């Protein structure tokens, strides 16, 4: 079982709709969870970090964490074409290393 | 905010030569930096953890003699790809975290092409 798993997509969402990205992780003691956005040919940029169960909102983005289910999600409201990118879920491992999922390619259709 | 500068952004080298990539934390001290490699349409793969003043810790399957890492100061880590071959062509990215903080900042990446 991979440490961090994501649906690789591609995921297509119409402009203005909600995009939902999901991630599961295997290590129950993980404490820190991150969502990164990566445009083609560029380095990842941090979108959201979440450390406790529940929802965390920042503008159009909402991260959700459920430690009992070992599940993290990212919701993007009012999706824009500029949101089209690969979204990487990352989990801080026991050794304080950031482990990435394989990424979900998101396309927002105008 | 924490800024990590990576240089060069793009490099083309001939097979058999060595290439050095620099990663600098500009406004904070980073006792630990991480080096990743990313192949097209794949996720980031951690290569090694660079620790200031000590030897780097390499992930399984990563050749330490081929990918030399030096972390001589709290603001600079370097990755040297020695005797580069075409299969080493990839996107190399460094990251750093502020001591005591779980946040990670990434450099802009280096596109290495070995011809």
C-alpha cells in the first residue's frame, strides 16, 4: 500500500463548479497534511495545510481532514480555468519527511 | 514568508560531466533541506535529506556517489550530479522547512537535460 494515494485523474470540472480532490494516507501517526498545486514545468506551491480534524477554509479553498478515516480532501469552489493544474497531496511522515501522492490532474472547462 | 532560491533553473550538459545545483534559504535558516526528482507526469520522489553540518541521508535506491549533497551552512545546500547520463535528465527540486515549523517551501526547480 502506498503511503499517500490520490486518484490520478484527469478530473474535469466545468467553470464555476466545485472541484473535489481526495487523498488517503496509510500512517496513522501522521500529523501534518498539505495540498500543493503544480503547474506544468513549475515547482509545487502550497495551497493549504491542515493539522487537526475538520474543515479549514481559505478563500475558495477548503481542506478537510478525517484522521479516523485517514482521509484528506480539498474543495475548490467557483472553479476557474486558472485552477487547472496538478494537485499534490503531501503528508509529513514519522521521519519528518514530506511524502507525496501521485497527484491529480484537474482541468477546468470554460 | 520563507523563500527558497534554486539555481540554475535550466541546464544542459554533456554525458560524463558533472552539474551542481544550489538551493538557498533567503530569509530563514534551514537545518534540513530536501532534494526531490520529478520525471514527466510523475510525482515528486524524495532523493535525500540534507542536514547542515552532517552527511545527507539518502533514500533507498538513490546512489550517494552519483548524487553528492553538501549542506555546509544553514542557508545553502548543493546537489552535484556526477558523471551525468541521459537517464539523469529530470526536474530537480529542493525544499526546506523552518526549524520548529511543519511548513515546507520549495525552490523553483532545475530542469536538467543530459545530451
